[in-house]
């Protein structure tokens, strides 16, 4: 009888953790992404967009500039 109660509590705890993890994943995957007003959206940098990026980057030479490169590997 005591073993049965321990198994029930353990099963409920595991299911609760799985539900919380699933909800967190769903929020991360499907939540709307909003850019603050006045801030440009993130863009993908490739051979076609590089000249425009270079011009915009060089035009702001009097300001602090930050370049963040992310790679999936």
C-alpha cells in the first residue's frame, strides 16, 4: 500500500514536470515576437544584403556600434 502511494506521487510529479516543460517549449516556439518601437528588426546577413548593411554600419561611425554574429553550430 505504501509503495503504491509512492508510485502515485512520483507519477504525478513526473507528469507535472513534463507538462511544465511542454508548456515552456510551446511558449518559446509559438509566442509572438515583438520588437520595441523604434528598434529595427533583426535581419539575416547574406551576400545580397551585405552592401546595404556595410553602408548603414559605416554611416553610423560616430555612434557606438555592436555587431552580433550567431551561428547554429
